[in-house]
C-alpha cells in the first residue's frame, strides 16, 4: 500500500511539473510577443531581427534602407492562433510607417510565425524579416 501511495505521489508531481512548464512556456510567449511589438513600435529593427532564427546557412539581414523608416503604429490584424500541440502559433500584424525623406504614410502586413525553440527554451520567429516597401 505504501508503494502505491508513493507511486501516486510521484505521478502527481510529474503531472504538476509538466503543467508548470507549460505555464512558463505560455508566459514566455506573451513576453516575446510584447517585446517584439515594443521593438517594432519604437523602430528598433535590430531588436526585431533578434527574434528571427535563420535556416541553416542563411543570415537574417535587416536592409540598410530601414534606417530611414519610422514606425508610427502597430496593429494586430489576426490574434495569435496556436497549433494543436501549442508549439507553434501565427499572428498577422500591420505596421504603419513613414520614410524620413518622404513623410508618406504606408502600411505593410505580415504574418509572425512563432515557434518554441527547444535549444534556447524560448519563442522565436521564422524568416522572412518584414519588408517596408516604398510603393
């Protein structure tokens, strides 16, 4: 009887630990989205680029012309939709921006493909980095 009781306690502890890990993962996703949004709103493109994980042999490049871009608004067009196993999620956003030399309001929409990166135990984005077209 004592062995059964200890077995049940161990099982409950393992289930509880998994629930805690899942909550930490969900909290990290909220923080990653919040951090990315903040970087975008303040036009910190180098910080935005840090969220992207390139494929093997690829480099995430932030275009040089982006230095002339100033983001004026960040809107969530489609809220985060998670995969059934909650290891990936997608969200569509719109950035409103201007080029310093034109002051014409422009908009770009793009999908943020979030995924749980087991190596760094955090949420990352798959490329490509958003583009900021002039036309």
